[in-house]
C-alpha cells in the first residue's frame, strides 16, 4: 500500500494535472445542485475575513509590477514580493499587511512556468487560472495556524470528506543541511490525519523557491483522492502551504530569514471541479457558458470531453484551447497587455493565433468568432474582476482585429508556400529564409509550428538548421537594438534590511528632497541637507565602519535631500562634503530606495566613517530638468485625456533630464491632428504659468475623487497629491470637479512650483509598442524650441522642393537630382528631432512629391529613350542583331531604349553599352522571342560584363549589368561573337 501511495504521489508531482481521470466524483455540496464557482470563491474569502481576521486585497494586474523577471503574474504571492524581500516602503499600505487573503488572476504562458503547450491536450491545464491564497507576514501566524485553517475550510466549510484528503510535507535535504519538517508532520497528525495519508518528499516536491535566489522554505501540500478510497489512490494537489523561513543566497547557501511568512495557493478551477463532482475543470460552471457559446457560434458537435486518441478530429481539444485562450486574452487585455512583438505581448499574440487556428481549422468557425466569445468570459468572471466589464468592448474589438489580420496573413502565407514549392526540386528542403519571413518574427506573423505543419502536409522538409541560425541572428539583433539597461546600483539585501530593522534604525527621512523654493527673480533655490552617516556598505553589500581611497560604496544616512529613482523619475546625482571640510567632494552617482531606506552610491576619495556629519548638495541643473519633465508628464497625461477621452489610461512613463517617455492606452494610433491638439493643450497650461500645488493627504481621502489619476502602484500613506492650478484641498473636496478639468495626480516625484518653467513641450516621437498602446517621446524647454525650429526649416525645404517640382525639369539629369533630393529630404524628416505631428504631415507630403518626381523621371526617360531608339534604328538596318553604344546617364534609360528597340523590331536581339565617366560602362540587352532557347539575355549580359570585369543580372529575356573598360570595341566584339554563336 505504501509503495502504491508513494508511486501515486510521485506521479502527481510529475504529471498529475495532465491526467484525464477526473471521473465519477459526486457533488460534495449539501445542496441539490453543485455549488457555483462564484460561491466557492466567496466562501474562501469570507472564511478568512470573517473567521480569521484577514484583510481582503484585490487581485493585482497580470502585468508584473516592477518585476522584469516575470512575463506575467503567475502566482498569488507576486504582488507581495516586496514584503518577502524586505523592500516594502514602510509608509505604504502594504507595509501594514499582517494577514491577508485574495483571489489572484494568474497567467502561466511563456517563461519559466508555462502550461501553454499542454492546454487542450488534457482536462485540467490552463494558461489563465485563479489562485486563492492567504498570507501571514512577519510571523503573524505560522505552520500550526495555517494548517488548521486550511483543514477547517476544506472539511467543515466545503464539506470534503476527511478520508479523501492526503497531505505531504518536506522530508529534508541532507545536501543542504536541512532536516525533515517534523513540525508540519505532527500538526497534521494532531489534526487527525492518519499517518498512512501523511507523506514526506524531498526538496523537488516540498521545498518552494521564489527563484534562483531569494526567500524560500518548506511547503506542505493537501491532495484530494480522485479514487474516493476505491482502489489505489489517484492524488491531485489542491492546496500548497509555503513556510518562508530561509533565503537562498547568491552562492547557493541557505540562511534564515529575519522574518518568517506564510504563503499559500489553491487553484480555484481545480477546487470547483472537486466540489462540483466534475470529471474535469472544463466541466464546471467556470467553463460551461463558454463551451456553450463556442458550440452556438461555430456549429461544431457539442463538447463531450474526449482526450487523446478518443478525440477524433481534435474537436474537444479545440473547444478546450479556445475556451482557455479567450479567457487569457480577455484578462490580459483588460489589464493592459495586448498582443505584440516581444515579451509578454508576443506570448499573447501566440495565444491568440493558436486560438484562431483551432477555431477556424478544427471548429470551422466563421470570421469574428473569437471576439464574439468575450461576453461569455465577462459573464463568468466580470463580477469578480470588474475591469473585464469596463473593457469588454475594447477586448472584443482588439481580438476581432487581430483575428482578421491573422486570417489574412494565413491566406497570404499559403500563397507564398505554394509559389515557393513550385520552384523547389523533388529533394530540396523548404528555404529557412522564406519560413522566417512567414513567422511571428518575420512579416506575416504565422507561428513557426504552423508553417512546419503546413509543409508537413505537403510532404516537404524545412531547413531547420537555417532556421536556427536566423533565430540566433534575430536574438543578437534584438540585444543590440534593446534600450540600454541601466547599471544596477548597490542595494540592501533582505539580511541587511532585517539587521537595520532589528537595530531599530528608522527609515531614511527624505522629506528634505521637497525643500526648494522660487527666488524673487524666478530661479529655484535648493536647500542643502546636513545628515549623519548611519552605515556604510562595500560593493558586495558587507556592512563596514569606514571607507576611503576612492572606494565605491553604499552610504546610509538618517536623512537626505536626494530623490531616489521611483515612479519613473530618474535619481538625483550630486555630491556631499564632510561638515567642516568643504574642499573634498564625495561624488554621489545615484540614490536607491530599499524598504524605506535611501542608499546613496558614493565614491569616497578620502576616509568616510560611521558617525560622520555630512552636507549633501544635489546637482541643481539635473534636478531642475527632471522637475520640468515630471510636471510636463502630468500635463501631457491630462492633455491626452482631454483629446482622447477620460478613459485614457497611462501604461508607464520614464523621465530624465534629456527627455520624457510616456506610454498610453489608445484605441488607435494618434492622428497628426490629435498630436498637435495635445501639444497645444500643454502649451496653453505652460503659457498660463499656473501654480503647482503639492500636499500630503491620507490615502483614503483620494479613493473616490472623480478624475483623480493613480496608477497600478503601491502608494505611501499619507500620499502626496500634485494639482496644477487648483489647491489640493479644493481638488479633493467631495463636491469638486477640479480633477476632471486639470491635472490632479497621486505622485511622490519632485515638481516645478509653476508650470511656466517648462517653457515648451514638443512630442518628438510616437510609435505603437503593441496594438492599443502608444509610446510618446517628448522634450521640453530649449530642446523643444530647437525641435520647432528644425521642423520649420524642414517644412520650408519641403515647400521649396514642391515648387521645383511644379516648375518641371528640363532633362533627365535634373529630374533625377530632384528625385534624389526629395529622397534625402525624406530621410532628414524621418530622423530629425522635430514635432511629431509635423513629421507625419511632411512625410505624407514628401511621399506624394516622390511619386510625382518618379513619374516625371519616367516620362523624361521614356522621351529620351524614344529619341535614342530612332537614332539607332536609322543606323541599323533590320537584322537579327543590334550591338552598339549609346549615350545615356542611367541604366534605367538604357533598359528603356533596349525595350523600345525590341518592340519596334521584334525579331531583333539587342545589346547596348553606355560609357560613363571614370571608365564605368552600363550594359542592357534583350533577346528576341524567335531566338533559340539556348540564347538567354542573362548569359549574354554576363559574358559581356565578365569581359569588362563586372557583373550582370536579369532573366532569360531581359538583363542588365555593369563593367569597366577603356576598350569598348573589344566589348562590342565579344557581344557580337557570343550572339552570333548562339544564333
């Protein structure tokens, strides 16, 4: 029995969620009908709130908040990582969390934890799922309470029979020096779980880690026996209780954490399946409305839950894929992640196209089908996650647009494959370059596995080695093109922070960063700050009592006037001096915030020690430029809402003294008129030189202010409110509409005291990051004025080019020069720092001018070619061959002469040479249709151009080339001899 139990539990760790054996479960609810999923979710939250005093917190967005290691939020603990790492701002709401619970939206697709390829193949895998969890921070409670609460909920509230529950605990890891977690084992035994159903496993199964480094600890898991006690147990994991008590160091060792935490997670979908007695998670009311909507929308046979070989035609697999994927798409888009070309957006694009493939190819669904399923997603999840209800129209629109684009790409891709296959020999492999051009990384955006499948159906192998090479080249290109990653500054780790908290060191007082004022003359005066050195750290994080000799170190002070980078604003820089020793400067490169402590990165040319008194000076020009950009970002955000509507949402921003970057959610790319309007709105606010009011208020006061801007961030309490033109008290008054009419935002950044110092703002760049998100780049002040001057200068050049074009060109050379000038002007407009609205207008004008210029060139060339043609016909009587020289300035004219000659003398083969300055010779030829098959234009041109030391290209009928020779007669003789030999 023990062996079969261990084997069953081992299978659980490796592949239990792939098991299709959710069979014959009875409904565990005492009601006649199964407990609805919404009631299961509510029961979990109510249990922890009402019985055990937990605070309910909303689900975080599936977009990770400031965590580049994740593509998506993939566990309930993600939003609490600052607590586990000790980096939470002590003034923030999160710092006060002791025991909390929630239902967290999670996506596991791409990255380290990905279930994407398994979705559809079995009855339980999902890319989107809900994680029910409860947490206890800082030792609020630990193992005994966590296990008791979990057992109480499962057995007493949900009514799951105790004899169908098994538990596992950490059996130890001798290599890491960790003994078995006998405390957890004994807790379960005391709760009445028989020893035969209490299993121990090693670190792979029962030791949970956040990543390669960071907080970790043993876990105990609760499993449900699908077999119901009949025969060998079939275990499926329900709930994982993690006890954070260690930290994995960079060297791989484990150290005890300064504070212990409880982190639990239970998948709602699996719990609901157990409680509803269903054979799979897809048979619950979380999915049944969706599966019904799919059946109604595509007309395929009803869903019957088959898997593997039993699922003929993969119909049920397609049902599961489409149902899962539309949930993931809806949740991600509502949280601001749209299908795109890299990172999480690229994964989402792949999910969407995978759903389209299954819906169109297997279910035979009509176009627009996926978007029509969004209301069913909102029906099942909208009450728990209201953002789905608010964004339902946008989600449906975006999904439908992407579906239509993919179907069009699929059609074009099939045509490209057919054309390519016609050119291949029987043993040729399909070219990697063509497959790449069809792929998500190329032009059409087809998944490579779909391209391989389409080729497999044709019986043609793909050049996989070439494809791998192209993938490596693309990866290298992306690395070179990526935005430069800012050098990671010195940071305090969880142990350093824990030691500071143990010693009772208070967080750094950084309120002096707001200590600046306007001088009567209009300039800014920044106060210095005197502070005491509390601690010094070496580059590897070791706490030391002193540093010197040019050493780079981390400096912790009791207070500072330096702004540490946060909220998208770059850190201050500057210097400090020892009090009483003003002639030695200690440069400060940046300031980092770590758990409420501000760590200054300093170079110490001389001795600096704990206890020293220092005076800090910020780089005033740097700070003032950041203040200008930050206030300008607020005005830009407000102006965008004025132009695009109050629902316009910021998706991110960053600023430094050079420029600002602002990402905004948009239904469509901004038009030049909208860009110009937004710019004009900001200019007016700058021109009014309005006062900027800043005040700290209780976070609760800001909760229901109409129009007040806040982002998906953790704010301190009290929070700083920045209001342009209206005092904060007035803006926050319950009856006030001020935040709808001016910029009012929650923001901890440093700002101007009056808007006039911005001087000007120009949006100099705009591009779509992904569908629905636009990135704007802007400059202010003198840079903005320069951008306007550049724009005006280029506008005048475009106007002059249009005038030249209207006057007409006298000859081909002049027309070519004008066409080239317009091309160079286009390049200048494309790359110049200038107003983006003006760039877009000039680009449209130049595109039209270029078309006109090219038309003019063609007309003049045709006219010149006609003249040359008549001259040559007069010199040559009719015959099988014309080989001669002609004076032209371009290969284009020469080709036209050849074509016109052959048109007027169809039985004649023609080759012409045109000598150019510096010895270059142009060549063009055409072979008569009546010539022998062996006589081709390409071979003829190659023979002549090779004689001249050049190259040739073309087809069997028409070809051209270049060479270099001083002996034209010899080249002409070669041309005649080759042609006569072929004829």
